[in-house]
C-alpha cells in the first residue's frame, strides 16, 4: 500500500485503509473509488488516502514474489546482463573476438548478488519470462546461473565452480550457427531437422578451439548431450568416458529447458522436472543427479502447489525414492500421498 494525494486518485483505485473525518468513516478500506467518491473526498478536504497496489492483491507466494522488489531487481539485472552477454557472445561467434573470462564472471556475480540462496534462484527462474527473440541467449545465461548453483551444492573448489559457470555460458554456442526457426519452433522436429540440431555440440567445440578455455570446459561443450547409457550424441560416449562437467551440464540443460516457458507450454514446476529426471535417471550420472534432485525437492517443502484437478495443497513430506511424488496437506490438514494417486499431478506453483 502507499499514500496517494487526492489529485493522483482515479476511478478503479482501491482504498487500503478507512478514510475518516472527525471519527466518521466516509469510506471503509476496500472501497473501489468512483468519480463521485473522489469528489466527496474533495468536499471533505481530504488531502491524501492510502491506496492498494498490485502486490497487495497478491495471494500466493509466487504472486507476491513477482511483485517483490528483490525479484524486480533480478529481472532488471537479468535483462541488462543478458544484453551484455549477447553482445560478447555474438562478437565472438561472428568476428572471433575473444571474451575475457572475467567479463562472463562479472555477469554471473552481478546476478548472483540478487538472490540469497540456490532455492531462491529456482523460484526466480520459474517466474522469469524470456523474450521469445532471445531464447538461445536466455537459455545459456540461465544455465550459467544454475551451473553455479549446482557447483555450490556440490561443494566444488573455486576453480571447479568457475569452470562449471563458464561451461554454462558456452555449452550451446554452436546453436548460433543453426537456423533459429529450427531450434525454437513449437512441436517435434523432423528427423532431418534433428540431425541439424545434433551438430551444435561439435560446431561449438570447434568455435572454441582458440578461445583459451580450460580443455575440460571445451570438452563439456562437445559432450553435453552424451548420456551415460550411450544414447546421446555426437559420439555415443558412455559412463566415465563423458567429461565430468558435461555430466553436470547435461542436467543443467535439461532443467533449464523444462523450467522455461515456451509458446506451446508453461514452465514446468521444479517437482515436475524432478519427475522427468527420475524417469530418465539411467541417462545421467546418478551419483551427481540424485543429490541434486534431493536439493531441488527439499527446496519445495512448504510450497503451495496446484494439482491437475485444480485443488491446492502444500508440499509436506518427501518420499526419498519418489521425490517428485510427495505427501501433501491442505488447509484442513487433510493428507494426500501422490504415490497413491498416480492420476494426480502437480501442474503449477502457487
């Protein structure tokens, strides 16, 4: 709520507090002002009133978050830093202009200063709406942020954390050489289109040949679509053949792709993403993936979620072996175990 001068008022504004003159309430809190109301305030020489702002109408955690000053700062810094990042990457991809490592770390550190925990970053990413014309850059920037969060959760050394973040900034750079309409159009790719997309790891690796990166970072670019069971590309590597950073970035890439809204679908919730990762756990390094899924799921305890039957619940208790199917409770203290109700799904964070 904020105090507004009478001259600022307009029809449709809502009073946040009672307006009283000589102990008589002219208008109670919650009154939606009309032109007649405003004229009456003038007649009674009321100079200012308290009005409600958008945030005052927010009910859920995520509605309140979107109106919070902290999230607005993150959005502002994200947009500003994405513009800087886009210029750096474009100049490198187009003209071969090398990117100072510190320039990318400055972008990361500036954004990292806007959230106090990795769990808060997950909240911010869920609520961030990307510009449809900037999806590739948005995807890599968000991946660098999440790579940093995963590195912190894994208690990596300072050098390892830096390499993880740089891998996040660079791993999809090969996509800049592919047709945008193939990369980001809705719907399933044709076999021919998928063969085009599959070239981007090798293209990116070749582009970075003279960039002076740590070889492990460059190899992560080449191998981020390899899978532990050999089902990935471009070389169908298996298990320990896959670079350790690439094994992390594979998870980062999957998470960010699902956590970002697209023209044909909304952003998936963190627990929906965990569910997809659980189903494909054999494709990833389980020793890496399981602790990360536990961290992601633990961050959702206490969160309000909406199910596909439009009921709202709170995440109450996690199943260690089915992290995406928690036990829920509602305002009446009713308990719902999603493991026992396979037809019910979490579809939205509240």
